[in-house]
C-alpha cells in the first residue's frame, strides 16, 4: 500500500469557524476537507479532527462557517488558524473579519458559507459534519487557494523559479525548516544572521524551533 | 444567499468504481466530492448521487475504488463515466484498466485507492460513503485534474489563449454548446460544416444536441 497515492487528491484551504460559548468568542481552524454534498437545499460536509477546539464548538453551537481562502492569503493567517489552539488564543483578534448570521468570517476570503449542523459521521480521529447552507456570498474576486498551492508555494520553497529544491551543481547549503509546521526558510539573509526575535511566518514559533537539514 | 460562493470550493476529478453484480461487470462514475478523512487507518469519504447506478453497486458490494484523473485525461473518458448510465452500458469496455483487489481502476490515472465501505451518511439526494483504504498506489506522474481545470479547459472553451469568451471587438459569432454536458465547440471548422456523424467529445451525443447561443 503506497499511501503517496492519497497526495494526489485535490482540496482547497479554508477557515472553518464556530462560536465558542465557553470562552465567549469566535474561534476557527484551517481545514482542507470541505465539499458540497447536495444542491437543493445546498449542503456541505467538512471533516474536523476530534482534538481540534473548533470540533467541540460546532457540536455545542450547532452552526459553522467556512471562509474560502484565496491564494494571496498572508501566511500568518494560516499560522494563526492552523497551528495554534483556539482554547488558548482569540483566533480572530487583529484579523479583519465580519459577523454574518452570528458567525465570524474572514474579510480576505473568496467567499463565505454559513451552515446549520444537520448530521454527522464519527470516525476514529475526525468528525464529518454535515450542514445545510443557510447563507453564503462571494467576497474577493481572487483565485481560491488549493492545498497543492499551499504546499508548493507557501509551506515549502516556491517552485516558481526553482523547480529543484537544491541545485546540485552548486555546493549544498543548509536548509532551515520549522519543526512545527514544516515551513522552509527562503529569505535572502542567511538564516544564522536573522535577528533572535525572528518568528516562523506560518506558525509563529521562535527561531529556535528551526532545524538545519 | 449567493450560491456562486460554492463555486470557489476546490475539488479534484475522479472515477469512482464498484462491481455491479446484477450486470456481472465493473461500473463507475465521475465524482468530484472525494476527501481523505483519517490517516491511521486511512479512510476516504465520497459523495454519490442516489440516482447514480454506482451508488447501489457500492451499497451492495461493500467496496469502491477511486481512480485519480490527470489533467491530460481524454474527454471521452469523462463523457463515458460522467454522462452515460452504467446500467445500460459497460463503462470500462475499451478503456485501459486493471483489476486491483477485485475492482477496476483506470490505467491512465495519477493513482488509485481501494476502499472497504465502513459507514455512510444519507442526505436527500446523495450518499456520503466512508471507506477504509485497503490498497492504493501511484500510477502516472502527472498533475491531477482539478474540477476548476475541467470546467475551464475541457468543458468550456480553453482560456489559455482566450481570456475572454467572445472578443467583442470582432463581430459576434454563434457559439455551439452541447445541451447535455455543456461542452462548447471550439474547433477550426465552422460548426455547420462538421460531418453529420460528429459527436460531442465529452458525452458522445449527436450533433443535433448542440444548440446555438
């Protein structure tokens, strides 16, 4: 069984949000497993890990929202929603957002979808939530980010001008990779010369969390 | 509610197949709603319309396979699997395929995934099938087709050299569109001059099914 076959499934990149009544604030997380199931009425399925704080908030509140991220999403948004816990930080603080039908959605999104929870399917690690679409609209006229784009252009080194990761015709140089989110440092300043308060642009951890490879 | 927001969800394009015991042959259909749910053990969710012949075959056989279509998939494969019924035609006849763990998968695929049905979620029009991955492998080293690519490049007029659908600086010309699958004729020969046995390259219907717009 070659599980690399699963890497060729195509996804988008989304912020799935819900109201967190225990902390009296909106919360959310990054998800790629979102798909439309029915058209009349429109319904959406989204898969969220049990360990994710947003999972319990969807269960408790009975509603969730999806913000469709564009390619030009700033990495810090993915770092905030994808690599930090909504139980300990206010996910939407400082992030441009609006409240639609009582749920927080990102302003810098291709569009948003508000869903009322109607059913769910439990698996060993994830819940597949099914929701009826109760509201939705388009926002920015931008290309939606695909998960493949995120992996190639944002998380890893951009392949646009560098089809091979390390040019083997030149002496190998150390590659610094974030041990939390996998981001590979790609700046012009040598990594060792970066200021000590440098933080990972994706997940926000300290410079010390980068490992040379 | 502006349902155009749903158009920005990202998907791939797949052939989902199952054994059809009533007709003693393999069958399958096109699906875009496929996503990985868990990683250990790996599981996959796929959404299939109740009216689709493959839906009943998955229910009866308890197994399904996913062939991940590459961008270079020939349109006739999408026409065969996406616009004709497996109850009346042998879907895999003449299409290069292999049998993996008792299920038919396309040879011209980025990879395949074999799943054992473990659970399902019923909606008004579709079944969301959940399957544990029992086998999978990569095949062609090609870019997987996204649903956006299918819509822009295959189903509609290719936008590669024609960012606007009709150049308004030249006199408008008739556009011929397949009334079954939406394919827009884009050949060099004027549509009216095509032979009478011309068939839609996507869904295979006769020339008479094209309407001028």
